[in-house]
């Protein structure tokens, strides 16, 4: 069962951890696995360190190959270099094929990108260009056929199932075009769901008041404080998406992955959602990767990359508003 | 936690799944009822058989038996004295019973058992089955004046009435003798009215003529008769006492209908305590000859085992030995053909049987426990219970496949939710856990309700049988057949636990496959599912 596990625990096969997620300068990896409190300590330390400069963004080889945009190539390169936050999520040469009977359909044909901490990145492209697949790969919901994905400088695409589940639960938040709330649960319970998944029964029961407060606070923040006990079908589309955002945020993720977050909403609701995302990006310094087919939405992102037939559009360099 | 929450929510919102466990509920309820009733029947039957038979029976292979019961009992005591609570010698012979009802003679084959009134009650519940309260205390082969139960004392005052029993006893016997004498006087030719013929028997004056009247009876009997003298023959004194199986002398008769429409019966007695009957049985020795005699019924024996109630007759062992010529005229040492042994509590009857059989040559002696005596019947009931259980458990298993199918449906319906959960970080195990917990919850609910229903049905079994009988117009439980007035049901907590656990296990097992399917579902495929 993964719910009680953190990504720092060895997988079920007892394989020793070599993933950088478990890296701590003070303690060797094996020792870090010993107990939970120390694990948390290691996490804090790692977070502190990450804020400092000089943390490797992606792995060396990828950087050497120059596969992700280097913003220090700009005019004010020197200033920028020091100011630039570290790269948080980075994909190197991702390839993904889908098999339909005997026909192999290439969806991604070698996509490389990097997302810096606190950045709002929009991935645009026509339907079928592979942008959703890219997002799913970044969210570790699916494994690439080739290529590597790094989160906080450590490779995540080949993690074992339980570790990937824990990574999604703790560090990634996802929102979808169709909100994907669970219809049986109230809004509050939907928001609580990642916390319930992350905690075991006893831990949840012990901390339920605190966790409920967290969830209710987030719903308050997204403007649904009066809708805690409502079922998703009693909410409007915008409200559902805001609840979904609250759910994505409840585990204090490092990065929010949004798949067409406004695709199913009317203009006004869509704008509200976008404003909310902007606010989160600005106030919480939340990294947001957003997939959309709407250029007007993409414009509002810090940077936009365009996918054409499974590849980044040539010349679509880093765009900054 | 989310597993519990979600399975709880699914339980409350997916009524189709509830429908699928109705069969679990019914299966569990039926199994509990069937097992309780079968258990009740078996227990009741075993109690009765055990009450009639002693724990261990030591018999000779021949009907003439073995000499000197006391020597045998001493020998048995030597072998296993510390395991034996009591012993009594008996003589068992097949016999033919004749009695007169109205103007016809009824003949029935019976098992005549000579018992020692002193010790018989110590080895079995013999006394418990008698109809006179005083006889239940201490058995006596003397006819009581009156006071026989007018209802079945084992079933209580609300059972079938036995009005005739109010007359039974010595007083009845005297009145009957008076009326016969009067009738004889009325029908006899003038001049002979006041002189009853010696040796003619009381039936002689009533047509058709007593077929036994002219028979030259076997020696012991005729001697006996002349010793007893005219008084017994005339009906004022009793012959040798006889306890008769109640079904031999009575039958139930419908006397109307109760308010609820079920037929109401009363027991009609063809003979009563105080009446005389004739018994014919073989004497000892070769070739056996027929010994015959008149006996007075002093009580009825009602064990509720129809097999016994319609064949057993008990008389004093000494008298039977005398009549069969089983007493050595010089030494006065009598022969018996069986010894009833009652064990101390907790003693293993089979072990004792083997121990005794090893000492007594099996060509001459048979040692058997009461279970051996009724092994065929007990085994049949056991077999019946086992087969019923297998069938009913198959019903629950079928219900399991229903759950399997509906769970697959629910998993398909919940495909997107599974994708969402996985995208939120739920593991395959976690998703599997939701459906296993759901299956467990369904199983617990289904078998819990089934258990409640089953226990309620057991508690109300007789009322339900009545209602069903009224609806179908045919009594579900006919006391005439079973000799119990109500359905005996005993709930065995162990069995109930097993049934419930089995049903829950089936529900969980049925949810394993759908749960595995859910766990293996690819999150991206699941999210794309519409």
C-alpha cells in the first residue's frame, strides 16, 4: 500500500534507493530510509538547499547537449543567471508511441523542455499534437518509450510504481478539462482526497481536524467556502474547476499540471480560473504547467512552447511576457 | 482512509450491488434456519434415542440369552467398574400383541422388554416418558387408581387433549368389569345370569367370541392364571402390569378446525390403562413354543420416537423370565439376553464398548453403544444436513458470481474515478483495496442481515410454519408425522459463525477479480475514458 509511504521508502522489492530524491548531503541514502521523522528532516534540508543557487537543474549530459532553453543567452545574461530560479521539471528527448493494432503512431518524437521554479509555462498545440500525452508523461501517469524526466534534478520516469504514486501525491497537483471530481464525495471530501491517500487510516483519523481545516481553507481561498457539503453535480463548471484546483493544492505540491483547465468553461468562468492560477503563481510562487489549445490563454503564461506533431515547433524559443 | 470512505459511499449509492447481495442474505438466512432446525431435530432425536436406550448395551446373540446376569454384571464391573454408573438386566423378545376394540381384535407385532422396575430408571430416561406422574417418580407395574395425564406432559397443557385418559385407572377397570358382568347377565339365558364362567375371560361374553378363549394356553400361563384366581379374570384385580408404547393403543383424530383454520386433533385411545391385552411370545429353549397371557396396561410409554412408541412393551423381567422358562428350577438362576449399561458422565462409550467386546467373545456377545444402535438413522440425518449445507452454500456461491458480475460493471462505471484516484497518487493496491473493502462491506452487510433474518426466522419458526400452513392449506410441520408438537430449532453459534464467515469470504473472493482489474487500470486510459 502506498498511502503511508513517502517516496523515500524503498520499493516493495527492497531495492536500495539510488534516486536523487533520497539524496541528502548529510546522510547516506540507506540511513535516510530508517525513520519518518528523519525523512521529513531530510526533505526540509533539501528544500532549503534548493532555494540556494548552484543546485544542478537537470543532469549534466542533458545540459551539455543544450536541449533545454537557456535564458542566460539573453541580453542581461549576467543578472539573469543569478536571479533565475532553478529548473524544477525537465524532460529530455521524450518519445512516446501509441500502438493501434499493427500500426504504431508516434505521438511524441523527442520533446525536451525545462520548467523553472515559479514559472508559468503554457504548452500549446492542435489537438493530436501530443500535448496531453506530454503532460501525462510529466505527471508520471505514463512512462515514455524513450527519454528522461527529471524532477528537482532527479530522474522520475523510471521510478517504481509506488514511488511514482507517492511523487504524484506529494509533489504534483493536477487539474483536468473535465474537473474529474469524484461524484460520490462532497466538495470537501474531494479536496481531502489527496490527503487521505497520503495518510494511512490512523494518521488521518488522528489529524483529521487539521487536515479538514487545510482543505476548508483552500476551498475558502478559491471562493467555495459555502459549498463544502455540496456534491460536484450541484456545482457549476467554474466551481467544479475551482474545487479541483483546491484539491490539487491541498497537498502543497511543488508544481501544478493543468490539462486544458478552461477548455470546458464559458469565457467568464475560464477567466476566473485563469486569474486564480495567476494568483497562485504570483502569491505562492507555484510552478504551473498548462496545456491549452487557446492562444489567448497561452499568451498570459510566462512562456509558451508549441507542439507540432509531437515535436517542439522549431524556433519557438523561450517567450517571456 | 479513502478506501473506507469510497467503499462506504459506493455502498450507499450503488443499489444494484445491494440487489446482488440479497441472494447472499437469503442464502445465509436459509442456511441458519436449516442448520438450526436440523440441529434441533438431531439433538431432540438423539436425546430421545439416548433417553430410551442406555449408553451401552451388552447383548447375547441368541434370544435365549446367557445365564446369570449378576455374574456378567460383576465381570463388567471388574473390567470397567469406575466408568459405569449403573447397570440393569433386561430380556428382549419379539411378541405379538392382541387387544379388542369394539368388536374386532387388533394384532400387532411388538418388542417385549422385561425390565427390572427398580433399576431401569437408573440407566435411561425410561420413567420420564410415562403418563402417570407417580410412575414418573417411581415405576410400578401396579395399576394406579386414577390420575393419568390428560395431555402430553412433555408438550404442555396446550397440546392435543387426551380426554379419555381422565377415566383410566383402577376405577375404570372396575366399572368396565361391572358393565360386562351386567351385560352378561342381561344376555345370558335365564338361570345362569349370576354365575360367570371360570376361565372364560372377560371377552367371552361379548361377540365375537374371544379367539383365545378356547386355546390351550402354554404351561406357565395357565398355571399362573389358576394361581391368580378368578378375581383377575373377572376384572376386579389386575393381571401382570404392562407398559405399552402409546402409538400401539392410540391414534390422533381430527376433531375440527382451530380458529386459524388448521386442523385440530385429539388423541383417541383404543385401550386405556386398566384394560387387558394379550401377548404371545416364544418360550426359551428348542423348539420355541408360544407362550401367551393376559396383561393389564398400567401406563403408556411415549418417547416421541414413533419407531419405539409403536413397538415397545415393557413388563416385569421376573414375570417374563418365568413365562419363557428362563429360570433354572433348581438354582433359581435366571437368564437374560441383554444388560443395559449407563456410563458416568464424560466416559467414551466407544472405548468402553471395545474394551468389553475384547473380553466377551463376539460370537456369543454383542456390545454396542446407543449410537451404534441407531447409526443408520443418525448417519442419514447427518448426511441430509451435509447435503443441504452443500446445496445452500452453492446458492451463496452463485450469489458470489452475481457479485462478481456487478462488481465488474461497477469497476467499468468507475473507470474514470479510478484514473482520478491514480492521478492523485493512489496506488494500484489502494484502488484494489477500495473494491475489496467494498466487497467486504457488501458481504458483511448481506450476511449480517441474513444472520438477523435467519435468527429471527428460527425464533419464529413455529409461527411461520403455521402461517405457511394456513396459506398453502397443508400443514408444513405435521406433528402426526414427527411426534414433536413444535419444530425443535437450536441455534449453534459455531455453525452460524461459520456460515457468516463463509458468506463474507465468498463476497470478498468475488470482488478480488474486479479489484485486480481496477488496480491494473492504466491511469491515462482511465482518465481518457468517457
